[in-house]
C-alpha cells in the first residue's frame, strides 16, 4: 500500500506547492482573492512560503474579530445588523468558499505537460497490485503510472470528479464572539466564524464514507509513505490505516533528504501517543516499532522492487 502526499508530486517536478498556487493566483488575475486572503491569513512561516498543512492550520486559527478589523478597519458605526451581515456575505464568505474552487482549477493545470513526466523506476512493478491512498488532487498515478482507478482512493477527491475537492482545517471556531466595544463587530465576527467553519474538514465522516477501503487493508504487509507529512489535520487517516493493516506490517518512509529523514524518525516516535483506536467505548493502543520502519532517501535510483514482504 502507498500513502501519497504532495511531496510525491513535487518529486516529479510538478509545481504543486502552496507557493506555486500563490504564484498561479497572481498570474491569473485573482489579485482581489489574494488580497482578501492576505487580510485573513498569513502567507509566510519563518520567512518562507507556507506548506499546505500550514495553510490549512492557519485557516483553523483564523480570528474572527481580527479578520473583521483587517477587512473593515473598524468602520462600522451607524450600520444596522442587516448591513453588517450583507457585508460579510459579500466579501468574506465568498472568498472562503472560493478556496476549493480555485484550488481545483489550479490543480487541473498541473499536469498539462503530462507526457514530459517520467515515472520513478521500479514503482510500477510494485504499484500494479498495490492500493493507493492519495491526498493529491492530480491524476499522476492514473496518467503516468497507469494504475487502475479501482486501486486508488483520492481521499479528498480529485480534479476528475464532479464533487468539490476537500481542503480545510480541524479546529472548530466558536461562533459566540464577544466584543464589548461594538455590537456590530460582535455580530460581524459571529458570521465570519460561521464562514470559517464552512471549511472544517469532516475527517470522521470521510473515513466512514470510505469504510470499505480501510476494512480491506488487513492483509497489507508493506506500507510506503511518500510525500505525506502526517500533519495533525490528517493524522486520523494515518491512524485508521495503522489500525487496519497487518500487525507486523513494514513501514517505509520516503524522505527527500537527510533532514527530512530525521523528521520522519522523530515523527514516528511522537505520533505513537496518538495511534489509538476506540472500539465499543474502550481505547486501544498500538505502538509503531522502529524496527518495523525503514527511512529511505529518494533519488533517481529509488527502487521499490527491493522491498520484501513480511
């Protein structure tokens, strides 16, 4: 089984980072959208463009009161409740709702030169009989590796599906926003909170919707994690896979460099505290043993065919 994240597309020189999305927006006359987004969320972290997981987490940390102030500069004196509501519905709500729409449009452009993309040597031999859980919206697996679609689960949907792609945060935002300085600000912040909660990622529902896929993993003895960072937002998916695959499954974490390799090693140790499963009201813990994990640095000679079964 392969768990595929954005790093997999990046490894194929596909410009699929958050910074690439930002540049695409600028080039495609979405400056108003960018301006609105910059008013609500940071675009940098430690001086560098955000990663996807950082962007989703930033949405979840959105402060409705601050967003109101940044958008409207406190110019709310004399406005009626209805006018405040209309202002939020006209500016903020449409901007947030446009995020998955623009993401899908951008993702469709990423494989325009699909014929120039070369597969990783050795992947197709193993991949032909494998299952793929991918967090990517692109059709790289289908179009470059020719993996049958019945072996692939696009957990957040794909550019080829009619359903909207799924993106968002995992931090419910209280709609009880209090501001002693202005009833109008409080009213506005409440509706901003509702709009932010519209981008809440319903992970529990998604897992339930794909229950058959997860239940089919009991015979999986090798799990290859490629380009998936196991962020706190998507941790429950990883947890679900871990509790369904073979008890002695081998885990292979593909890293882009030595720093990323060390990150994966620490990640396994740190996430053991979260690898739990509740069944019938009881909570069960399983540890991912380091002896069952291998950390591979990806390069042009990466060969998955060397992976042995349990």
